[in-house]
């Protein structure tokens, strides 16, 4: 939802930062790689070490590079197919590192009951599926926009849960994970429904090479 309705408010923050980074000589792709590398490092180091508040704040800041790199591409004349592929791939890596680190924290730090660990693993898989449905559908010419829990909502809920847990709110991470589980299941269904209702849904595709 936020990726559709939150672009105008986010633009007011992202655009000045994007202009500053461009003046500093950074390219959109380099910005994507820096944000991804730092976010992954923060997740796999801070969360298993139980530094949850620091993890929530810092990962939130560097995850915002996902908005900035796209704005940089637009300001510098438009994005490229490779840039879009790189950005989407890095998003999947960052999501995997975040929820993988939360699983490690649940198992080795919090000794969370297995049912919550399983829920977090399901969220990890669904987060990849939500993005894949959109990418695969659009590759086939379908228009798939929106959904209850897209990447911004997923990050916000997960990071807020981590931050609250770090401040001493019991079960905040577990609540966040279950909210994401329910919301992600709904989003998968929504996106498949969008694909099924698209006017091009039943257009036959050419067989792959060698078929």
C-alpha cells in the first residue's frame, strides 16, 4: 500500500538526499549496492547480538536507500533495465538477511517457541513470493500493483517489532511476525487475483527456447 500511496510524502525526503548523493559522484547502482551491503551487515551482526534498538534504527535508515536510488535514477535521466534488476535482487537479499537474522535471534537468544520460529520462516518465504509474483506477472505483460503488505510495510512492521522488543516490550517480535504472516498470505492471494483478472491473463506465451 505504501509503495502506491506513500510516494508523494517520501519524495519530499528522498529527493534532497538523492541530489546530494549525485553531487557527491555516486550513481544509483552504487547507492543500491552500498545500502544493501550495509543493511545485510547490520542485520546479521546486530540482531543475533541482541542489539535490537540499534538494529531497528540503523537498518531503517539504510533501507531508505531503496527510495533514494530510484529517485537518483529519475533525476539523472531515467533508470535502466539492469538498474531495476539490481535493485529488485538486492531487495530480496536484504529481506532474506533481515528475517534470517530474526530467526537466529529467536532460536539462540530468545529461545522462542518453535511455532513462532516457523512463522518467521514462512514470512521469509512469503516475502520472496510476493515480489516474485509481481516480477513474473509483469514479465508476462500483466499489471500487478499494490497489495496489503508490500516491502515498505514489511520492513516497518518487522523493525518496529524489533525496536519495541529492544525497549523491553514482551513478545513484540512475535506479534510483528504473526501480523506479517497473516498480511503476507492475504497479499499473495491479492496479487494472484490481480494477475487472474488482468485482460492479458489468458494470452498464450511462446514456448521457451529449446522446448
